[in-house]
């Protein structure tokens, strides 16, 4: 996909009304309530639809649907390939061979803390899965400039399969723990999460797990104390959200760590030695359900 696909939302914004984007969304088989974060805001809707299609590996379907609705537009600068099927549920153009198995449509997200060993192993998993036909959905590649972080994390939480690289930094990160709690808030946490536990994640001893619980206790106390120093408690948007998140994490982290420590996740060295074969096989089995 051409890098210019990132600019495709401008074409959507300039060629469709908000109502027409909603209709285009439905034509593609998407749930508009899930796609659009700000219905009626044309620019935001265009970005949402573009990003939603990209995260599902369905850029060509979106481009084809736009080409059908607006045949005068030149979409080749955005990576459009007219010989591909025009969209989900529509027959291929005459003489077009069937597309390869649509593993790209199977959603495999990755949840991890940026930097260090965590990002190194994610890059290796990403490459290994790509060679086997699955592209991971990851924030650095798929969120996009000005993408809505919390909405993207909620998508991770609802994903069919999530590879979670658990590290000490992960267990102390509000964004990572937001993702983990979101995953747990949906059905079948055990079946949908595929953890890779790094050596610095101290989840196998009760005393170590208590340190993480105390960490989130302290975060709640510190933020509560800071809020008390403000004379007027109104208009603290975002800050109260953090308090709610920290409280949510504190209420679930012990149980989540207990589930993770009870799973035979293999070591990171074992995963590397097998080129992530066991991890891929488990994820593939989940996708086939």
C-alpha cells in the first residue's frame, strides 16, 4: 500500500458528505457506530473510515468502493489496484483470479510497551508472522498521525486474538494496563490473549505481584492528593479519567497476573529458538474458530 494512503482521508472528506460516508461504511459491511468516533464531523469521519479499513487490511476494499461511487477520481496515488475485487461480498471483475486466502482480514493485535527488549521481540514476532501470512495490527504502524489512542486501545481490547508482551514496564504503564483491562472486560480473556512474558515481569512470586499492586495503590493516592491541592474541583477532564483507570487497574491486576502466571507461556528465548512457531500455531488455531 502506497504511503499516500495516509492522505486518502482528504479525498474522502472532499468527495463525500457525512451522510454519504455513513452509507459507504454500511456498504462495506462495517458498523458505523464502531467506526465513527464523531458522527457529523466530516473530517473526523473520513479519518476514522480510512483508519478502520487500514487496521483490518481492507484498504483495497475501501478504495474500490470509492472508485465505484466516484469513478471520476484518480485513486492510484493512494495505492488503488483496480484489478482486485471491488469490495466485500462483491464478485471479482471478469478475468480476475481469486485473491489469496484473506489472512489479512483476521485481526491479530499486539499489546506491548514501547522501547527496549519488549519492542525488540515485538519486531521479531511481527516479522515472523508476516512471513507466515499474518500482519499484526500495532499502534506504531496502524494508529496514524492524530489517531485517537484510547479508541485504538479499545479496539485492541475487543480483538479476536491479542499477542501481549508482558514486561515490568508494561505492568506499570497506564496505557498498557488500559489495554489489558479492556481485553479482560470482553469474553474469553484466556482464549483471546497470547502472552509472551519477559524475564523482568515479576508475576510468578506473590511478593513480587504485591509490589505491582502497591504501585497502583500509590498512583491512586498520589493523584488524589494532587487533586485535593486544587481549590476548584470542577473541569478536571482527563484527570478524573486517570483516577478511574488507576482504580480499575487496581481492582483487576491481581486476578490478571494470577491468570498469566498460571499459563505456560514459554520463555522469550524458547519463542525465539522456535521462530515463534508455537505462538503462531496457537494464534492460527484461534483465528480458525
